[in-house]
């Protein structure tokens, strides 16, 4: 019986030694992989952060590769723009030098063609909040003219101005 007890103890120690050696090999592989990753990452990172980054366009993509934001120059000129896109790739929010728009999409890359809601300041100094229907037709505008005159204007479905109120 004593011999069986020693045999069981030796077998248990042998099994434990094998588990420890497997664990040791796994830890050694993990340590080697970690060192490799750190060395590669350190080599891939610049020594310093650059003072300036330049590009014609910056594109932000989601994890599945879809474009979700753009910062760039207008394709029709040198005007800067910023767009946020929905899951279908349609521009839903846009800012350019003409103003800010909540959009349903774009035809030619300009905010002013397809936005539904605009907050604008034109070069002549006029400012307005403009609402358009789903076909892009102006329906309501609240603004201040270049001569500092407040204006409220509404258009009907045929684009005829039906109400225009000013303080002058």
C-alpha cells in the first residue's frame, strides 16, 4: 500500500510539473509577443508630434470602413467645409464659409443646394435662418439685412412670397 501511495504522489507531482511547464511556455510566448509589439509600436511612432499636418481632405471612417465625417476644401473652389454623414453616406450636417446646414444630402458638394435648415452670414453682412422643404425650396426665412433691418418672409408651395415683414 505504501508503494501505491508513493506512486500516486509521484504521478500527481509529474502532472503538476507538466501543467507548470505548459503554463511557463505560454507565459514565455506571451512575454515574447508583448516585447515584439512594444518594439514595433515604438518604431512606428514618431519621435515627436509634428508642428503641422497638411492635407487636401481628412476623412473619418467607422469601424466598418464607411465615411462618417469629412473635412476638406470644396470641390468647386477653395472654400473649406466640414460634413457629418449618416449610415447611408448622405451628408446630414454641414458647415462651410456660407454657414451651417442640417441636410438631406448633396448634389454638387455645396451646403447651399440641399440643406433643409441653414444659419448663414453672407459676404454683404446679411444674416438669416432659412428653412427649406424636402425639395430644397425656401419656405421660411428669419434674418437681418445688410442694413440691419429685421426680416421675416414666408413662401407658398409655388415659391410665391406670401408674407414679408420688416421693421422699416
